[in-house]
C-alpha cells in the first residue's frame, strides 16, 4: 500500500516510521509512506501556507492553493489516491473503517494546522474527513501517524501471527479480554485457574465473558451501537 502525506512537517514522519510493527511493514515494503512538504507548493519568498480569515476572528487559516498544487503533483506522479483530511469535525475512525482503508492501494492524507484549512480544500479536494477522537491536536500529523500505524498492521505479513489482529479490541465489536503471562503469581495476584486448566472450551467461554463484562463496564456505547446495527 502507498500512503502520501501532505504536511508542513515532513520530518515528523521521518522520525517515526522505523519502529515496531510499522517499522517492519515499511522495511519489508508492505507499506510505502512519502511525506510531502506543503511549503514546496506555496508562493512567495517565505512560502507562507496560511493567512488571516475573511470576516475577522482569531487564528490563521491554511490557504487552498498549496494543497491543490501538492495533490496534483502527487497524483500526476503516482496516480489518483483516496484523499483523507484529518479533522475533529470528521467521521469518527473505527476499526471497521481502518479495515476498509487497509484494503486500498493508495491513500493521500492531508494534515491541517492552525484553525484548519480553507473550506474550498474540503469542498474541492477531500474524499473523506476523519476524526481520531473528540479532542483537538495541534495538527494532523499525530492523527495521520495513528491512522498509518493502524492500517500498516493489517497488511498481509505485517504481524508475526496473522490471527492476532482478528482478536484485537473492536474487531469483534467488544473490547479485548484480559491477558496473562508468567509468573503465575505476582504481588499476590494470581492467573485465573481456568487459563491453566487446558480446557480450551472453558477458556474461550471465560474470555468471551470477560470481554463482554469489560465492554459493559468501560465502553457500554459499543454494545448499544451493536444493538442498533442489528435492528437496522
């Protein structure tokens, strides 16, 4: 999969793509990430990418021209990609949507800053707006890295155990169940006996019950969402 990122801080990604599962996916050619400096497509001696908003108000707005020029240059060289703008106003990112995006061959991620981008970028350039949560970051770079990581780990061969991703939180509609490893007892806390029993049916039943209990306690909205899906 090829991912192009439009950003004013390309070095942010250079420093982050060499670690863990994401690093292995990049090294093995499962994911190719190219970060493009938006300032290379800006006008003027100072390559400014932002300006004051029409109508007044605080903050600065990112100009449309650099985004259009950068995306045009990317697609001229590499072909059309699915264009994603990361914004708190976007559709909440879910594991289901990550799985869908992971199946694409090309993705272009637009990273905003300041008060966001000129509305004409959203209207004329963006295919999809995504939010990684109900909070505000200083820019889209951290969100883009989260999206890239979540996509990279789903590429064929990225994980040591291909079945691992199938049991992640959200994949089944529930949070993940508790996990234990050695030692059997630590600071007075013991591994549940069922996990030591060798009874695989009992273990799977326990894990399902624990996942359901944890989801009810920590994320009951997930259960409500599942019920809504079943009735529609």
